[in-house]
C-alpha cells in the first residue's frame, strides 16, 4: 500500500516541471559511461 | 579592554552610550570592532569567555529536522574567537563570477560586485596572517601532469588556521575605544520606532542589562543571527527584519561529498591533493552552480608487476571483482585515488533555520535546522563530475568513476558517514537589492530597521564553493568603512571610565 507520505512525494514528483527534475547523465560524443566509469570510446574498442 | 559581565555592578550601563554595539566576538565581530575603533567607541558583546565552557556552549543546542547534519552544538564554538577556535583555515576569496547573476539559480544574486570587495584584499590577507599572494592560479608548473584539463583550472587554497581569540585579544585589551564584555548573552533587541534603542543582555547569574548605542551590528553566526531576529517578536510578531518571511530561509552549506574514484594513467602521480574548478563558461553551459573537485592518490605504494596485472584483470568486470572479493574475504580497491566535490548550494527557501519549542536558560527558543538539498544541487555535482571525468580522460591523466549515489536519478545524498559539509552556515539573512529577496541591503543594513546591521556569512547572497572566512573578513572591513563614514568622530567620551 502507498502511504500518505509516499503518495504526496509521488504527486510532488509528477507535478514538478520537467526542468526541475534531474536531467539524465549524457556524456559527450567521444565518451561513454560504463559501470560508472567515464571512458573514452577508444577504451572500448 | 575586557570586562566580565558576571562581575560588574548592576547599574554599570546606566549612563553609557556607545557609537557601535557589535554582538558576537567571532571572526566578523572582532574584525569589525578593531576596524571601527579607529574612529568609534565600540562595545563588543561575547556570550562566552576566553575559553570553552559548557554553560556557554550548551546555549548552541538545537535540532535537525532535514537532511542528516552535524550536531548544532558541535558545528560552531561559543567563546571569544568563535568558530575560528576549531577551524582548519582554508582561505580564498570568492570567484568574481560568484557575484554575477546565474539565471538558472532561480534567485537574484549579490547586489554588489567582486570589485566592491577588492579594496579589502590586502588588509584581509594581513588580518588572516597570509603572506603568500597566490590564491587562484593556473600555474602549469604546479599542475601534476603538466597538461591542461580543459574547462578546469587548478586552484590553491591558503591554509592559515589563525585563532582569532588569542591573536587579537591583546589588541582589544589595549584599545581605549573597545569595551569587550565577556559572558554577555544577547537576549533581546528593543525597538523605538524603526530603530534599535538598546540590546538587552544577560549574564550567567540571570541579571539583565540594557546596552545603548547609536548603531547595532549582529555578528553572531549564520544560525544565531536569524535565531535572535526571530526570537525578538515582542514588538514585531514575525520577528525583526522578517516582514517578508525571509529571516532564516535559504540556509546554505558547502556539501563535501565523495563522488567517486580515479584511476591514473601510468606515470601520472597525485601525491598531494589537487583542487580544480570549472571555468565560468562551463558553469553557464551546463547550468550548474560553482563547484570544486578535489582528487588525490591513495597513500601507500602503487601495486606493480604481477599484483598490478592481477588487480587490473580483476577490476575489469563487476562479476570478477565480486568473485575475487568473496575468495579474498575483503574488498579490492580498483581506484588509485578518490574524487570529492565541494559544491555551492542553491538558493532554496525550504532550507532554513526556524525556532523550536525548547527554551534555553534565558527563555529564548532554540534553533531548528531544516537543511535541504534540491535537484539543482545534485545536477551541479553530477555534471561537474561528468565533465571533469571527460577532461581528465581527454588529457590522458586517467579515468574517473562516478559513485553509485551520484548516478542514481533520485535525490539521494550521503549522510554523516562522509565528510558531508564544511560547517559553513550561510545565506540565512541574505543581502539583496530589494526587501522581497533578502533581509539586508548592499550595505548590510536590515531593510526594516534603520540602525541595525548584520555581519558574517549569513548575509551572503551566494556562497560559491570557497570557504567563507576570507569573504567574511573582507565584508566586515567594508561594513566598518561604511559605519565609520557615519561616525566621523567618537560621539561619546572614550572608555577610560568603563
């Protein structure tokens, strides 16, 4: 069951404007995120 | 001179009126009193004595109701010299771009510019006993890799843990214009119209005294400044200076969090901690607040030969690492060093100092701290680490690993198991261009009371990522200049008869 507090947190999250939510992590073109490591694309070749 | 309030006669203040009354004998109060004494008679009120005492320190008790935070009676010190009695003295001015507006911060920034504090740089260095004039620099000979980390500059922070109490007590003792009362606890500010008529103080025997002055300055610290203003609700029900419900709001810290690890390229060493800060262009491009990244190699010899080969093979995948750790019975360090972030905190009105129901021995309500970090704070840390990791790899220095909590899209932060924050209490009586956005104006005068000023980091509009004390001293000197212009000559006889 969703508690009252949980429900309010979910509601607050849904009502947040998109800009107020965390943006997804997006490495630059030459890099990739692998298991948390910020790697060069060459590392994975 | 110093006087002990516990030992003076009851009618002591009856016929005395000072030019300026400074409440609080910490870094801001001591700096201000010494600078003002060149022209004014000053009464400096300190709640503690020359040394730590339980009676005084216990008046700092309070509650935390927000994010996990330090004990409020342990995160600051209540005796002469204030929190400089236990600090590490990492010092630097704020960055010039800390004073510029950042539209994504959602709040107007400082109403003054960095240039307004520049005239006080040299005097601040002198007061803080700093002889080295390099603070921020990008000296390639200091760069451990002799390589540019694009978008980031290396910075140096002075270490000068000067104890203001012992350092400046002799000067105050000798001064004929400063009367510093120890064990003088500020318990009320009494208004007459739109001015403070007197400040009521109490000693530890319970006696009350009224101190009169032309001008009053609160320099009690980032938690106590709002606390006393909110407690003074006898004449103004919301508290003094709180007509827009801003006193105590926007409490800001410098989160100090471990954000991951580093793996160094062969031949790269990081024997000392290195501090990097993003360029203003990078901050704007990423829409983040000011921040610094601190990295250091772990102590001890780096594994070589077979051990290094084995470690690298083991660290190649999570499955291999977990299996090896099970066999070994202990964890395997895949990183060569750690990466920490020290970040500016966003202007968040929900992060605040309030009053609780508990009363201290003088009948004042104790502080309740609701420390909050928000989406912009986590976004700042994530993007700074991501871009630093890219620059670090791009400069062939090594690779950066982001901690799990930082990868997590929820608003999770580490707690007290980490360094957590800097014990810097800021922005609770912010400086602003308008009373709708702050408590004090560009001269640190409260918008609603004509002779009440506030000093210390509670007036910061933004905290940057740098420890606040250097800026506190600069601003105290600037405030002293402003007040000295108002008091062209001492209005009362100097303090020979105190």
